[in-house]
C-alpha cells in the first residue's frame, strides 16, 4: 500500500460507523485483503463476517488473516461440512469441533472475525440458546457428580470407548474420566475424589503421558445434534410426519428412533438436524446485526450461490430416489435469495476482483502493488540472481520503509537469508510474529516465517 496505511484505515473506519454503509475496496493484490482486514480488526472495527466463494479460498484467507493479526486466536474459521448434502455420511469430528468452537466463541464475544464459504453460510445452525445451554463448565476443585457427567457426555454425542484416542470419545476407569473434546488438540483427564473434580490435565493420546494442568474448561458437544431426553421425545412426532410425507414405512422410522434412544448415531443423521432442533438459526444470527459483512470477490460468490443451490436440489432428488429419510431442504439450508437478502442489510464491505462503475456502493481504491514483477532473471553466468529483488528493497528502504519477507518454511527462510547476505543489505532473520516485526523501526529487511500468498 503506497498511501499511508493510517489514512486508509481512517477512511474505512469512518465509513463503517454508519450502520447501513456499503463500501467497495478495490486495488488489493495477493494477501492484501487479509492484511487490511487484520488492521481493521486490530483497530476496533465492528466484528467481521468474511464470506468467500469456496472452502479453499476461505482456508487461505484464514491462514493469512491469522498471520497478520495481533490476536490470531480471535480470527475463526467456520468450515462447511465435508460431506455431500443428504448422503449417508457424517462430517469429520475435527471439522465439527472447529465449527462448534467458532459458534461458542461468537456467543461469548471472543471472535473478532469469522471466515466462511458460501456453503457454510447457506447452512442453518444449532440455535444459540440450545448450544449455550448444553455446554458444560468444568472447574478443578469444584463438586461435580461423575456419573451425571458421564450421562451428559452420551447425550452430547460422545462415544464410550475403552481407550481415548479420537475426538468425540470418552472412557471411565474408576475415579478417572478421559474425554477428547472436539475442539482440543489433546484429550483431557479428570481425576475425581468422590464427587469433586480433584485435577484436570491434558494428556498425549498415544503415550498416555500427562501434559499441562487445566484450571477450567468449557466442554462442548461432540456433534451438532443434541440428544437430550426432551429432544428425543419431541423428535418422534416430527419424524413420523416427515416419514409419512416421504412415504417411508413405520419399521424404518421406529428403527431410527430406537437407535437414537440408545445414543447410536447413524451415518448422516446430522442432515435430520431440523427434526431435532426445529428452530435452527443462521451464522448471521450469531455474529449479530452490528457485524460487517465482507464479501471477497462478490462475482465469484454470486456464481457459487447458484451452483450450491443447483447441487443442493440435485442431492435432494437423489436422496428421494433412494428412499432416504431426509428433512425438507429449506429447513436446513437458506436459499440463494435468502442469503443475498441477509447479506444486503447492515454494514457491508466488498473486495471485487474487477472494478465496475456504478456497482458496490462507495468506493475506496487502495494503491497496492503485486510482486509479479519480481521474477528472478538469471544472467548467463548465473550471478546476481536476486538483483531485481534487492534493487526494489534498496528503493523501499530509502523511502523510509521496513521490508518484511515471509517464507513458508524455516528452511526457505534460512536459504533466502544466505542468498541475500551477499548483497550488503541491512538484513535480519527473525522468528518473531509479523505484528512484532512490523512494529520495529524502518530501514531494514527482515526475513520471517509465514504462509501467505
């Protein structure tokens, strides 16, 4: 960005004070959208809901956003289920854990930004009141009936196993309860003394070796379907009505109910979520009306909306042909038009790939340069391979800038440092974060580690 960064941020923040602003930011290259969003998030802008066309774009943006952000943990991903709608397959537990963690963090105000794809945004989610009501708060030293907690784990979708190795499982051995929450990298070991939580520790699932202690923990469900007694009771008549509508016999309906009553989750049962929780909400309900809706490449998003709608219609027809028990698709997914209307309200910011006059509300053009021109031109003797890059660096330093060069891996960073050291640049190689390095005085080149485009 060639204009002073503070000036862009000031202009954007002024525009975002309006609850109905619609601003289009153009001229951004490479990872610049993630950098700009990180600066807004770090400088007190309203919460950001960032929408991309597909999951790959969302994953890349999350990596870059977290790299640039002062608090990477406040940038959350909300991935789409990794299974085709209405197939007899359930989403991966790791992915479910990431989704549930994001929803809970939005509830408790711990999220500055939420990044998701069109497929994620179109799917309805568990109601806030339901999710907030089933999370279990654990505190070391406090009283908690062990058997009651075990019973609740089953209702929250955890599987009872002899040895905890996978997310969404638990095991009981005397006064020791092992749990692998879906949002944790390591499982948790709780030691009870009677009905008192004596200690809580993370442990390594392979070696079973204890790791650091925990003083408190919010235990999330392991699934996006909650099987409380009340839910199962109210499910029966709704399931009957749906099966009658689909022409599916009572034997299959009773078999499914019996499985659920015994906490057996058939593959793909998540696609019956509206029958378990009929008042599903949307991700927009979680982020709230004040959040800024950020559309990265609106044209690609519009195309993705139509494609997803077509794929969803096809999936529903295939499910019907194989006599699958499925919910009404409109109860689990928004239509393309419903999502477009929801995104149109409130604060909205767009990052279009192409500038089209008359579209996108107010405009802010950022003078930003890509790095396509920094291709390495090797002469016939193979000397001064990095001359085009170093010449640029000298120019930037002379203009009073600090030059930061992120490399994907530590080995690449070391190699680049070795190559650049021959050019007599004011050069450093650092393990610090981007924000820490960016805060240092100008006039040097610093090689960092970070995965950005």
